[in-house]
C-alpha cells in the first residue's frame, strides 16, 4: 500500500510539474550538469566545430595561471579506412 501511495505521489508531482514546464528534478539535473561542465559548453561547441568530431569530454583546468577548457574530441577518419582518433583541444576561457 505504501508503494502504491509513493507511485501515485510521484505521478501527481510529475503531472503538476509537466503542466508548469520542465519538472523540477530534471531542471535541477540540467542545471547541475551545466555547473559541472564549469562553463566549458561553448568551448566544447567550438572544439566540435573546429574538428568536426564528437565531444567526449570537456573539463575546466588552469594552465600558466589562466583558466582553460580542455576538450577531448573523437574524430573520424574521412576515408573510413582508419579508426577514429581522440584529439585534445585547449581553449582559453574568456
């Protein structure tokens, strides 16, 4: 009986939140993801654009006293003859 109440409570909360937009739990998770990236989202997009690859990691770091985003991108061989390679791109944070 307790499980049933819990399930109905969760469904009711999701229905109310869904009517109001993004459910709070999802919004919090997305906000946490952006914070976890440390502001490297635009650097990741830039690295992806520069290399044409798929971003697999973006991490904030400090190099020489300057904040940078170190972005790892998986780049496919255009001919398809070789396996994809990892390329690391370092982008200064403005």
